[in-house]
C-alpha cells in the first residue's frame, strides 16, 4: 500500500480517487489548480442555464489544496514543484490533469481571446458567460457536439439569440444518426436556436473596442455576434508528463493498472490513454478512479476499458407535430423536454440487424444496432424507458438471449 499519495487535479477523476481513498482510510494530497472546490463538470450547462447555483454541483468529501498549480515533477527525488514555491513529496503520484478546450486556428485569435469570446470548460468559464449573457444578446456557438449543444441550449434558456455553427453534416454526429440528430435539431430550434451545419468558421471580427462583433464563415458570410462560445472539443493536458519524460501519445500512456512508464506514477481521466484510447468522458474517468483506488490499497484490479453511454436532457417548448412527423413518419404532438441516450456506433454495417421505432405522438425515436449476438450501438430520444436494460447489456458486453425477439429490445424493460 502506498503511503504518500499525491493527486494532481481536482476534477472528476481526481476527486473520485481521493474520495475512494479517504473512505479506505488512506491519506491523500490533492492539488487543485482551480480556486473552487471540486465540482461536477457535467452539470456546468445547468449552472449556465440558471437552474443550479455553483454550490449545487460541488462534489462532497474531497479535501483539496485549492489554487495550487503543479509546475514540474522531479521523478528522481519524487517531488512535485508548485507555482507557489512549495514542493510536495510522493511515494505514488497520480496525474489527473484533465483536458484543455481546443481553440481553433481562427483569424482574430492571437495570443489571447478577444473580449466576448469564451471557452466552456470550467466553472470560471461558466461564470464569465453567465455575467455576459442577457436577453436578446446575439450569441454564436462554434461546434455542434455534446458540449456545443449543451451551451446553445443553456444560452437560449437565458434569452440569448443563439446561432450554432457546426462543421459536420449534422449535430452530435459522433453519437447520433441522421434521424436522431434531426429530432434534436427540431428541439433546439423550438428553443429559438438557429443551426447551420456543413459550415466552417474561418475567423472572428472585432469592433473598435476590441470586442467580438461577428463570426466569419468560410463562404464569406458573417454571423453577427456579441458573444461567442468555442465548443470545438478538448485535448488532454499532458505538459507535466511530457516535461517529466513520461511516454505520451495522444494522452499519457497507461497500462491496465493505470500506471505510466514510471512505475511510481499513474494517470487517470481525460489525460490518460489506455490501449490507444483517450476516453474523455465522465463515466470512464470514474471507473478508472475506482480501479486505481483498488490498486493503491492493495487490491488486485485491472482497467480493461469503458463502454460509455452518453446522456443529455433538453427542456423547452413543444416541437410541432407536423415537423416531428416529417422525421418519424407518424402524427401527433411532441412533448417539450427531450431526454437523449446514445452508445456505441449507431451506423450499421452490411449484415447488421437494425431495430428502429418512432413515435411522433410522444416525440420518441429508438434505434439499436445488433451485430451477431451483441449490441454495437443505439440511440434513444424522448423515451428512455428501455435505457436501463440496454445500458447493462452494452456496458457488460453481454450476449443477447436467443429467446428474446430483437424488437423487444426497445420495449420498456429492454426485453432483457
């Protein structure tokens, strides 16, 4: 059992590890760069929307040295040097440094972001956006993935006039098929969000006051903007590891015990690369933290990867039934709130079985892809009654029983 355990990073992974070690009676020092107590990053959009205060998303039972930035790791002396001039000794070090938002190479972005241009990754980002947003403000969200959709919905809820610019063919294209994406688009448009797909942002225009005034697209069209949110993905934070001479590819390379190329240093969460994969989601970060807590307390445990499921809830006005029917092929009235769950790859290959149900009356769309006797992907929108059983089968990589018709996978209990 390690005695002096130091964790760099108080995000989802670092906080979960510290909590698990604390419950086991193992002392741990957590160095958190942010001035805030650890918080649930998944709920930042709810804070931006005004539904939660920052205190609501704080994570309990996580002692952390706040506002302490680690600047270097001395592997020979097993010391972490910090920006405040202090050093912390370790027997085992855990890098949970997370990720940074990707800032695209746009004209108008120099050494710093112009006034009115914000990333959306931290509680401070959220506070800055909350202070800037007001009813009627013209806001452009660059990026139509999960983060961009969440930011657009939150800003629209606050009364902003929101335009979402997505380079891909449809929004949330990593998780959703075209039909599901179209339904999601309808719900965002019902909130007042204007969506542009297959458009590439080329640059930012600023006024005489150096504040952003427009977002320029590749075709020369300019979107008026007083507020811009950059939601173009994230990149693992690996500078400390690189400077310390650890093996880094896309992320910090770890084995099944989440151990880096230095046997006394581990890495978990968004910064870690296991079996060639950087997970970048909260679920895998929590699972990695749980496995590492077992390893550090002397229990045999291995991390073999996470089969993640993405969930999102949108609230807003009802979507017109005629618009929903154009996608689902049925009539009716769609409910306002939209629950979404997606896992794996919803795009089938030749020979795959596809089971799909659509109910425009309830604004619901359900689809799963089965390859052999295994689920390989699925999307549920509007009605998540079957998600529990599907998630268990997906996350456990379980064989589907021959006795259950495939159609029953989309019934309320998942047919399992």
